[in-house]
C-alpha cells in the first residue's frame, strides 16, 4: 500500500477549516490501496480551530505554530514533520478553503499513473460561478483552463497538488526564503528546471473563489503612506521575495517591472484600484 502525507496550514477560520477537512475526508474514502496521514499546522489560532479539529478529526497530526509562519512557512513545517515521521510515497499540498469534489484525490492519482511519478499534478479549480480560478498558469501568468487533456503549466497553485516522493528526493521541499506567497510557484518552477513536468488535471476537481484579485494591504488607501510602506516591507509582502522569484524564474525585466509596480501602488494606491477593476472585468 502506497503512503501519502497530506499537508496543510490553517489560521483563525475554524468553520472553513472543518468544512474543507470534511471534503478531504470524503475524497480520501474514494481512494483505495493508498493510506493517508494528515499533517496540519495551526499557526496559533485563537478562534477554537485546534479544539474543533481535535474533536472532529482525532487522527490528524496537529503541529502548533507561533503565529508567524504564514502559508509557505506553515506548509514547510508540516512537510518537515511528515518527513521525520515516515517514508511517504506521495505528498499532497492542500488549502483548507478548497472545496474538493469526492473524486478529487482519485483524479490526482489517476493522472500520476500516466506520468510515472515524474510529474507534479496540480488540481484545476473553478469558482462558484464555474469560471476557472486556480490550478496553474503559463509563463505569461495567464490562468490555464482545463480542457479535458493533460496540460503543462509553469506556475503551480498549491490548492490541491500531488507530489511524488521522487521529486521531493530530487529538489527538496518549499524554499525557506518564502514566508507566505510564491512558495508554490517557486516549487513548481524548480521541479521543471530539474527535468520534471507540472501538469494540470484535465477537469475541475473542486471549487474555490479567487482571492488574488483583492487589493493587498500595502496598497490600500485607508492606510497612511508610512503604514503602507511598513506593510510592504513586512515578512509577508517584502519586495525581496518577488525579486528573488522573478530573478530565478521570470527574468530581470519582470523583476524590475514588479519592483516598480509594487512601489508605485504604495505611493499611488488609486492605481492598484484601477488595475484590479480591469482584471476583474477580464
């Protein structure tokens, strides 16, 4: 029997977390000949999340964070804990706000059979209106819509992702340089550079609404300029993170452009509002 470690990190959204775990458990029940261990990092929630998880899912391995891990840091801690516990054949990255379908995990493992443990399989998601929301993008950052076929992607979203241990043995886990975002994108790009593929599932395997079209805190007009600068240079948003990612995988022009835009939005938050409105229309 193949062994799989499911990894997730949560913080202060108890009801969403419980709902997401219920969907996960249902999907697990539809997969045979594979065992699952769930490693969940709670990053110091104060809304009763840990107590609710312990009550509803006593077999989940709960790891306590200090409140400063964010997404990438929490996922990395869950991954490190799993690696110490057992020699797993697969690792699954899972976001608790992803409402996965009952056949979601089955679809990931079916895809893996076609690529013989040499590809990361990223689940395609739609929003509540049926429009593509997450899964993967090409190198121009255009979201790729599932079309019934296996498609190569360049930028991988970590909503529900299957990673064979052969890839982990080759490139390791999420880079510790990333605190919150970009850890999943960077991991997929590193896998591609190492000679593996990153593949989108042919069909949607769940629903989750996009949150990346919301305006980030450093660009919100309600904060003073001093506050916006402080938020931009916080561990969660620091420009060096996007700079490192872009230099590694997108090129110097993209790195410079992103650096300029980040600071433009800080000084002129109205520009961020205009851009987001255009993106929502598209």
